[in-house]
């Protein structure tokens, strides 16, 4: 993963020891959506996981993330266990599975799906297959 990231100029990535169960973090993201802070939260969560080595299952790390995103940390932690937000995250996962999405990120370009972290050429190839013409 680090070699792949370095191909995009990312050299300070923290490779996690294990992939976390992100269900509660996704519930917090839904809470952030309701508060108009989804984009900020999402960007900070990616940085926290991939660059800062934070644990997206840990309440202290999630509370810090919520604070940095401009959310009330106590209410945001409560949202991570709220059936309302957990069910919304589950519904999004089920919708993506129904669409054939099996990994993150997934790019749908024309009739092609590019699943997972792929090199630029895989995206460019899918775009050409869909009829895109490179700029000169």
C-alpha cells in the first residue's frame, strides 16, 4: 500500500495494523451530514486513519475527530451508537452492495466499474472505454 501511495506522491502514510470496523464512524458521518459537516468530517476521518494512525473504533479518537470537524463530541459519540444513524449507514452499505459495489473507492464510468485503489491507468482506460477523449 505504501508503494502504491508513493506513486501518487504520498510518502507519510501510516499503514494500519488492521482494518477497523468503521460502522460507528460511518454513523458519525451520517450525524455530520445532518449538521452540514459531512465533507469536513470525511476529509478529517481519512487523514486520521491513513496519515495520523488514529483508530476509528476508539471513542477518544472519534471524539477528537468530531471536535476537529466542528461537531459536539459528546453528541457525536452518542450518534455512533444511535439506531437512527447506524441504520442509515447500514442502508447505504446495502444500497451499494445492490449496485454491485464491493470495495472503496468505486468509480462508475459508463458501464465500467473500477473497484478499489487502482492506478491512474485503470481509470483512464475505463474513461476511454466509455468514450472519453484525452485532452491534447
